[in-house]
């Protein structure tokens, strides 16, 4: 392979003349269309005549010129739209990167439904990582919207992705998130000072983030810290029930964290059971008549007949949500489903305080 002096293969060099060529084409075509119209008007004898036939020809010429300009502008706008969607998709894949379908013996699926048509990123956040301390999960919801909410999501997720591996205790992970959020809000406050002339979408003084931190140990043990977020649901067979009824801590941002950040013991996730984490947009969704969406009922419909994969649960719930809201949800909605498929062979205490014994099943060969 022939290489340049910089060591970059010539076949892979970026073409530097493509963008200037497009700009020249974008400016040249309207100029040509305009020149055709002006040249016809002042250079063609037919344009000076007042007869019916001459007027029809003149109208046809200007109609063709106008149509060409409209088509050219439409093509340019579609090209810019495609480029903007590509940039938004790349940003979303970095910020809310796709979760693996399996994570340390758990089947995983997550998705987000934005209330703004065409938006790729909102104020909801989620992540799941396998660490030496167990599988750690975060689900959160940023107050506000727009670029300020996206910046807050990036600050919280970036801190979690490091702290989940570094900190042995879940409370220490939450402390790292709180400090990262405080730094981000201080930087935003300086950038949005009245002297800057900016008009922020969401004032810093009103910013807060609800956060649920969850840890799933190798034996299925569940520990959680909840800061103002809805508790997840546990799907066991056809039963749907909240993981805990404990009162959550205040959201991150407005109030300092308590000194004691001990995680709540939430029992264990048995083989075949699933956890459904969600943001409050799911339960706050309303129909055109003002009726709230029943997430537990939608989950029961999803698992009523047979054990289903996390992907199937997501499809069922989002289909029901779109049907309930007539395709127009008023808030961002995020769901994350984890199903235990570790196949334990020993008895342990169930997540709701009852003793259970799991049975051995063959390892499935196909995971959706």
C-alpha cells in the first residue's frame, strides 16, 4: 500500500475538495437559475410581447425557474437535515451508548421515547456496567430540557461510569455523582451569569436530578439508593410489584446529601425474574381524555401468558404508551429491563421476604 509522508494510506485520505465543491454548487445553481430568468426577461423578444401566447410562455419560463429554485432549496435542506441527524445519532451513541444484550448473566434491554418529535437525546439517563462489585445500574431524570439538560446528563453519566468501578460502596458512588453535578452546576452558573447575555432554558437554581442506583450481586442480591426516583417493578411470573416501599432521599442538586448513605437491602432477584426501571414520564403519561397510563397493567399484559425477553417487554410497553397518548407523549420516557438468567441451583431468600428454591434449567441458546 502506498503511504504518504505522514504515514497515512493515500486511499484513506479525506477528500478536502468535496465541501468547497458542494458550497460552490449550492451557490452556483441559484445563480444560474436567476441568470436564466433575467436573460429571458431582458434578452428575449418574446418576453416583451403582450399577446396571450407570449404571456403563457413567459409564465411557463418563470414557473420552471421558480420550481427549479424550490427543488434546489429542498434538496439542500434535506441534505442538511440528514447531516444533523447523523451528528445527533453519533452524540446519542456516546452519551446514551447502547447497552449489551447480556451483562454478567443478565439479559438487558433499554430504550428511550422522546416527547419532542425528531429529538434523539432528552433529559433521561441510564447505564448498566459489570464491575467487581456486581452489576451496577443508574437510572435518572434531569429536570428541564434542551442543551442544559443534555449537559447535566453527560456530567452525571460520566461520573457514574468511573465511580461504578472505583468505589466499593454504593453510597460512595452516589457521593461522586453529587459532587460531579455540583461542579457542573457551578460552571453553568458562571456561564449563564446575566453579564453573559444568555437566556437559559432551565435556571441553575431550579436544576435537580432524580437518581436510582442499583447493585445486583453475583447471587442475585439487590441493594439500592434512591434519590427522588420511582422504585422499579419486579416481574415474577405474572406478578408485578414494586421493588421497595421505602421513602426515597431528596433529588440531587437542591439539598446536601445526608452523612449516612447506606444502601437499602432489597432482597434478591431470582432466576427468571425481571426488574423494570423507568422514568416518571411513563406513569405521568396521559390520554387525550386526561387519564394516566397504568404501567403495572401494561407490564402484566406483557408477561401474562409466558416468560418474555426484556426486548419484548419494551416493545409491549412502548406500544401501549403510544396508543394511550395517541402517539404524542408530553414527557421523555426511558425504560430499562434486566432479567436474571444466571441459573442458580441453591435456595435463597426471595426479594419480598419469602424463601424460594430455584430449579435448574438448560442454558438458553438464543437470546433476543
